[in-house]
C-alpha cells in the first residue's frame, strides 16, 4: 500500500493526516514514481487553509506539487523514460506521498550529481522565478531589483538573472547578505531608507523589479525606481497589483497565466536541472522531515522560522 498526506477539510495544519491508498497504476502517458523527496511550498499551506481558492473538497485531497524520485513503472508506449530512472516532478498534485502516478510531460531526468532533495526543490520556486523574469523581458544589461531575495523564489531569480547577464540588487535581512553575494547579487537591507540604499547600490538606475516580499515598501520602492511599470511585477500582491499599475504572476492574481507563461514555467525544470548539474545553480535546503511530520512542515512554512527549502521524505 502507498502512503499519502491528505486533508478532508480546510483549516490549520492539523487537518493534514496520513492515509494508506492502493498502489497507483500508470495510465496512458504516465509513470509511477516512488517519491524520495517532496518539496513544501507556501502555496501548499495557502490552499489547505483556503487562503487561495480551490474547488470544494469531495474526497481526500492530496498535497504538494513538487517532488523527485525513481520510476517504478510506465504505461505502455512511454519511451522517454525507463524503469529505474531518477526524475524530478513539477506541477503534479499529491507529491506528499510514497508512490504517485505522474504524466511524463511533468518529469525531467535527474543526473546523479543532483540529489532528490534538490530535484524536489525546483518546481514552483524556479518555475515562478524563470517565468516572471521571462515575462518581464529581462536580458543582458538590465539591472534587476529583487525584493525578498533570500527566499526560494528570490534566490532562483537572482541566479537566473546573473546567468542571463543582468546585474542584481536583492533585499534581505543583513544575516542573509553573504549568501546573496555568493549568488552574484548586491544585497541591501530592507526597512527605513531602502530607496536611498538601492539608489546607492545602482547609481545608473534600476530597469526591472520583482517583488517576492509583498510589502508596501517593496511596491513603493519599485514604483519610484523603475520607469516602465510594465517591468514591475509581484508574485505576492496579485489581488491589488492592478491598482498600482504593475503586473502580477499568480500570487492571488485574478489574471491567469498565459499559455506562453505556462510554457516558461514548464521549461524551468529542465533548465534548472542543467544549471544544477553544471554547478551554476544552488538550492538552499532547509529542514528535512519524515512524511509523518507534514503538520510540522506546514507550521514551519507558515511561520517563516525555517531558512531554505523544507523537504518531506516518505
């Protein structure tokens, strides 16, 4: 029997519970993956708590969208992978489990140099950052301001921008500045005087801004510094982004992602795996907890008390 974390009502982390389910079967175009690591993302907790809209619960609902593991079986006709292949998973509901059927288009091969935990930490953070920067038209020579640069999405955005030839200013608490320097960004502390500190760090101006923090300070600083509001975006303040005249990608935005943006999010998984394998990308790993401690994992992601990607291990 497979094991999975599910919930049958919206609420606090305590609504999460472990159940046993029949082993999944790979249907057409699918692979059954034995999960070795599942990434815990803020959206998992927001959906569980009904802070983001989702359909009514009519049966036990799986949790998690990102993961990594080993292929156990394949549907007839699937030739892209073989049993025993290591893979990373994106955008597939229910990765907090021991076995999961996954459409093969949601899988990317993991080389031996990339760990399962790293593979499980890619999907949503890297996909969000990659798509946001592509949507904003970031290119060589741009100066990017990332608010919340030490978070998972922020770190991914810094690394993509550096790889693409942009200069990066990233806000974070002083304790995280050395880490951001190692990723190639110029760190600045948030709080009073942020606008002046960013201007000092970027004397030739800022051309693009990505808000991963969601504070009024982040929004107002971006508006002051970036002349073209179409090159300012938030991944947190979706509901009121339009009132500022800026763009929003998910983050509660009423505007869905375009087909092209969805393609970019899909591209990010393979692109990030390649960068990880070549040593040009890092994923900060945080607490690694057993699947049975999913409640604790959600408490940590909601409190913000843990640095790095929280991983659940079946």
